C-alpha cells in the first residue's frame, strides 16, 4: 500500500488516477498512523512552500522524518514535494524542509519567463533506480517558479536559465521536480519504477 | 544563458457542446466531431502535448461545464488537461479540478470579476489558472476583448487585460484571434507577439491553424509559447507528429514521442 500524503496542496487526484491506472493500491491520507503503516510514501504538491508546514509538524512530521533513517521507507517527492526534501526555500524562509538534500530552493530570475511551464528535457547523469529505462534527453512536464539547486544527490538536471535539480535519488529517497503523472509514457514508467522498488 | 530546450507545445482543443466535440467556424455553424474522451486519448497518443476542453456553450446558455465529460476524459489522460467554459466561481473551478482537470480556463467571468483569478490562484496555485482572451482587431496594432462566446465587446484592450490578468495571478494566457478562428488561414502573429512580449507568463496562441507552417510562424514571428488547434486535428488534416517534425526541422524545440 502506498500512502499519498495529503497536506492540502494540490494535484492529488491526478496522482491517484495514475497509480490506479497502473493497478497500484494507494490511499490519500494525512493520518500519521496510516502513513506509518504504508510501504511507500508519495508527497505530491504544488503551490507555496509554506503549505509544507504540516509535513514538518506534530506526529505526521515525526513519522515522515523517519524516511531519513537507514531503514527508511521509499519516499517520492513530486514538485513541491521534492523541494520540501531540501533544507528549505526562499519562498518561505521561516519553514524548514526535511533537509535530506543540501541547499535552498530559489526562484527563477527575472531574465526568464516564470513559472517554467511545459515539456522540457532532462539530462540524466549517473545510475538511477527511479529512472530505469528512461533515456537522457527525455521530455517531462514541469510547472514551477522555484527550483532546487544541483546537489550531490542530483541524478538528473534540467536547464532553464541554469541547471537545476530535476531528479534526486539517494538510498530510499527520491524526488522529481516535474510531474510524472502528467508526463505521458515517460512519467508512467517512472511511477511504475517507484512502485516496483 | 536562456534555455533552448523548453519545448513549444502543440495543444489539441476539444470544443464541446452537450457532451460532444464540435468545432465552429468563427464561433458558428457547429459540426459534430466525436466523443471527447476518445478524441482526447487519440490526440495524446498522436503526440499532442496538452488537451484543452472548452464547453463552448456553457457561458451563453448559463450551464455549468459537464463534469461527467471532464471526469471521463481525465481518467485515461496522463498529459496536462485544461477545462474552460462556464467557470464563474472558486467552487466551479474546484468541481472541475476535482474531476481530474489540471487547469481551469476562465474568460467572461474573469472580465466580470477579475478578483476571481486571484481567488482561484490562491487556492490552487497560478499553474492551475489560465485566463482565456478572445480578441478582435480594432486597429492594426490594437485588439479588443470580447466575452460571451465572442458575442459581446467589452471595450477593453487585449494587451492591457493580459497584463492585468498576470498581475492578478494568471499562470497562462490562452489568446484566441476571433478574426482568424476557424479560417485555417494562419495564427494572428501580430496579436500574439504583442501579448507574448507584454507578459512574463506563457501565451497559448489560438485561432487560424490550418497548415504546419502556421505553427512555425506563430512560434517564430508570434513569440508564442504554445499553439492550440482544434479542427486541424479532429478531421485528420494534419497529424501532430507531422507538424512537430516540421518544427524540429526548422530548429524549434518540440517533444517527440515514440
């Protein structure tokens, strides 16, 4: 059973729909007990970084911090969910992320149209379980105004203004800045890879 | 420095009336073209980058968007999906998004109540908010905004309204040239360029697509971020793949599937 963590920030129906299409059992919940019993976690989300506050607080926060442990459960952060896996974001400096990856998320500059919306290609650099079967240069669907820096966990980048983290992966921790549930066959393969872990 | 890999999007539009896809010539003379869910899936498989479903009679006949059509269409679609027509409140937007749409397109209601753009953006994020603008030329360099399915002039300038919509929280502008809509004589590049260079959010050009070179023109001369067409795809005149191949040959970044 996969728990899709509902913290009130968007795009849950489309993630659920994609998993159902793949024939995977999932439950949308913010109940820390149910999250704690699930085999895998997905943290979706769009919108302002301050919306991630429920992920850091209370019992839910305590359960989710368990993902950092050596025996932590597979966790996939999508879009805002990926950004939350970093230390924080200049969008809402008073809120902290999970801190599993180093660096702060920042806004695209005035030099480019923002949000970065549409299909863009990712450059895969390194071996990845999440991206098994995906070719470097594949197109995926992005929609975001803030981006995570390239860090030691980065396994795929996208270049818009400058390179940023498109995919992070370390042990049981996975994050994608784009929306796999909206990225056609490429995205469905990525979700299937995560489900098969 | 500026990125050259962000693909120019080809968007297939389904104009829906009473649960069936239709396409008007300059908003009239509706013809039947099929089932929305089937056509959306076919377009996705053919390589369309996004699907827009417009309930073209919703505003004029004061009906809400057909939520069941949206749900059925969204079920098997794993590319971005926008829905417009008859969205007049945050609740209307919520209903459509809950049925599986990723974005809502608002037109007449946004003109009547501009704060609606902000309210939907605050609740769902700007990426979910498309402001649709139907514009008709007034002078060679100015275009007037029309509402109610193109039947009612507003007196508002399209450029001025686009800038205001961005400031209110719109994430994209869907810009339809009423002069070109349904004519298959090419997009209105001067209109598109005027808007695309005035805002910092993506502009989707609409109205007038007929040949692959029309898409090339609107990306090169019109500075569009995406181009939308309906009948050009529904009747199989030009496949999305053929259009994308021509764009790629001309050096325009596009997403090629398979």
